[in-house]
C-alpha cells in the first residue's frame, strides 16, 4: 500500500474517534517507522491559531497505525509500543494480528 492510501485510511479512522476533526483542524504527520515493520504510523493532533494568526499544534494523541498489507487501522498501545515504533532498544517489534487489531510481540535478537 502506498503512503497516500495509508494516510487516507488513517484520517478516515481518526474521524471515527472525534466528531471535531474539521472544527479542530486535525492534521496527520508521518511517524518515522522502519518499513521492515510493515506499517505506517501517523501522528494526529488538533491545531489552533496563535495570537499572530499562525496555525500551531495544540496537543496530541497516540499515533494511528496502518497495516501496509491489510489497511487495518488502530491506535498505538502505550509507551512500550511507542518505543518500539521509534526503534528504542530493548523493546520487541510490534505486528498486527491476522484476526484484527490485537497485537503480538516478537523479541529482537
């Protein structure tokens, strides 16, 4: 799956999580995830205008993960998974379970 299709699916999924997507001007940002993991990760956060009228990031949520093969979307499950996405040492790799959004971990050697 191409990044553009994954981005479209992530936004569609994000819209199901909040009814304020357009009102709060949510934006998606790509999380740097190694392609060998078979996923795309997207940050999604509301924006607002500061005193000078510039668009600024207000806050954030757990990133949306899109499986490159199935297109299934889900949120990151906590700090350990976030660390795994960023490639921090000592944390196992994260995969989608074939039956849905459950995950399983495989320790790196």
